[in-house]
C-alpha cells in the first residue's frame, strides 16, 4: 500500500522504516530538513537497535523516501500521524500543537477513501475532534486511531511483530473500511496471530495511557515497598520475587530502583491526570500524582545514599556515574533518572564523571558542566564512589575485582539493584542498594 508518515521523530522514523520493510511504499515527512536529510542518507538521528539496518534496506529498495513537503503525502491512501505530544510548558497537560498542525496541513492533500491514522499518544477525546475536522473538510477521507506500544531499545521488533494491535474506528458501517485498510497494512502481523482489538476512538486512546499508567504504578509500588524496607531491614528484591510468583501480580516491572523516566511514561501519566481533571474525574486517577512523587523521590534517595557514602567530604570527591540514558539500549536522556542524579551530585560540589555507551553526546548538549568519559575504565579511575544508574549489560557485568583496581575507594551505590551484594562485599566493597539491607 502507499503510506505517508507525518512526523519522523522516534516514533515516525521507526514506523516508516518498518512499514517499508514489510513491503509498503512509504514517504516520511517532517518539517526538520536536517532530520530528513539524515534519514534519507540512512543515518537515524537517534540510537535504536536494528533501525539503521531496515532504514538502509528500505531506502535502497526504493520503498522508502523522505520529504519536507507535506504535498508529497498526496497519492498515499493511508496517512499516519506520528508527531510528538510534549508536556505543555507550565502545565501537566499534553501539547497538541503538532498533532493539530499535522492534520490541518494534511487535509488539502487528502482524496476520497483516504484514511488518516493517529499514532501519537493524545488525551482522550482528541480523535473524535480530529475525525470531525477531517470529515467536515469535504475530502472524503476518514480517521482511525492506532496507538503505538513501542519500547525504546525494542521499537523495531515491536513494530514488525507487535504483541497486540488496537484500532479505534467509527461505529457501524463507517468503521469497516478503516479497519479493512489497517488489516491490509498489518497483514503479516495478523497472519502470525497477533491479537487485534477493534474498538471506538475513546477506548483506543485510553488503552495507551492506561497501559502506561499501570506500568508506572507497578514500578512506583515496588519502590514504595523499598522505602518501607529501608526502615525495617527487609530486602525488597526478595519481597518482589516472593510476590511475583503470584500470577495475578507477576514479576515483571517489580524491580525496585531509581525509577522510570524517558520521554513517554512521566509526561503521559501527568497528561492523563490533567485530562481526567478536565473531564471532572480527577479523583479517579489522583493516585497517579503519588506515583509520580514516589518515582521522583527515588532519584533523591540515590543522591542521599551517595552523599552518605562520601561522608562529609563532597568537594573534591569523584563519583563515577554509570549510565546517562533513561534506560539501556537507548540514547534518550529526556527525564532520565541517571542524568538527574548526576546533575544533582554536581550541584552539591561533587566531581561527577559519567559514562554511557550511547548517550554521552545528548547528555553533554543538555549538561556540559558534567565530566564525561567514553570508556568505563577512565570513568572509574580514582573514583571515591561508583553509582550504577542505567543497567546497560556492560555495567551489569562489571567485575568488582577489576573495578577495585581502578577506584580510589571501594564504594558502590547500586541504584538498579543489579549487583549481588555478597559478591561485591567479598571483593572488599561497601555496597549500598535501594530497599536492601
């Protein structure tokens, strides 16, 4: 099928490349000329495993091209809206400026039978408003909402082989053609048995934010238990293991630590809260405010543990911070707990030297005042405290005996509870974990 993807940031670039990899004829459109030039040359402007390979393959095949001109969307039958919905300045609400601008710019280029498909994460009620705009334009096009469920670091796999598909379409006969077009686009995933939910606009919008809210709540729940464990002497890792055996609870996302971050989860739960308050149902999700507070408190706890480990000597002490991205297999430092911890420690007068396999450039752009080292041994050398904040495999696999040969003092703050305390203590380290004795 002929497809356009409006917005070629993280979501759009992955979606456009994956759709072309599946055999569709795709044009990716974005107003950022530098981004478009980079993608056209086969160079993603961000790190995502597997993306360079399918981007190069798709562009070389001729099935994928990029443009800064929205008029190049004309002739495509399906148009995906994949622009960002950042948090509004001075508010928790989502900023829909880019979504509205994309739809308005696209409308003059729509033809009868075309389908506009929203993929951006938006407040519930947005799709119905945009559907009315598309239908009243006289273009003969219709609108569907197809939320994304991408995990940074696994986005290519999640797009090519999704764990579920959700279509929000108009009720009755009007929804049949949109659903049929989406079925054609996702034919390979459906043939592989991917679960499909065809529903209304509001439900499709809520599926995405509800999933994010649930995951955030589960993470903050175990971190709340870590706070209790810290004052009682309990071990939150064993607690998580024990309750995780209950099928109703499950072990995933019960890893206590420094908490979640990134460009989606924090801003999405805040936008969800703001939208619920607009609807007069703020009390229904009021608990998400506490989820957010718990999450932010764990960052402060890591800073406090590091200060405790340093004692009274902060100025002149060196702290090696392992990790800058908000999660491994990503270079995304938006609302990153790791970068937040590094910045707070620097503000206390500590000499911070941070390392990360992919995120140093992005971190340096935002916080040039920090020290950065590309190699882990250079970051560790003469450190008074080592703080693990992003659980990259190479950091998790760190040998405490080898690390001990580089540092000045054998002190580690494990902000992800990734290390075995007994192993590290046996190597002569003072070990600090979150919610662990």
